[in-house]
C-alpha cells in the first residue's frame, strides 16, 4: 500500500510583464489547483517565468479564443 502524497498549496507566480489588473494566470492556476492538477501548476508557473515578449503579445487573442472554445462545451 502506498503512502498518500502530501499536497501543499502553491502560490501563483506573477510574471513581471503582466499588468497588475490582468489576472489570467491566477484564474488558470486556481482552476488547475481546484481539480488537483498540481504538477500542471508547477509546470505552468515555470513557463510563466520564461514567457517571451512574443508569447506575451500573443496571449490576449489566444486567451479570447480559449474562452470562446470553452463556452461551446
């Protein structure tokens, strides 16, 4: 029988390129944590640390598209 894993809540990392009023990363982090995707949260936070300017510029349109696709379900 395996020992249950101890899960500690993670604090979201806010990338320096983000305006304080934009919380998209917090919303995604909260979602991942709410469904127990803790390793996804860790990978997501690591990716936020190295978000390039080009990736940052593509985010608004990509997030809008994601929101529209999720609404279809």
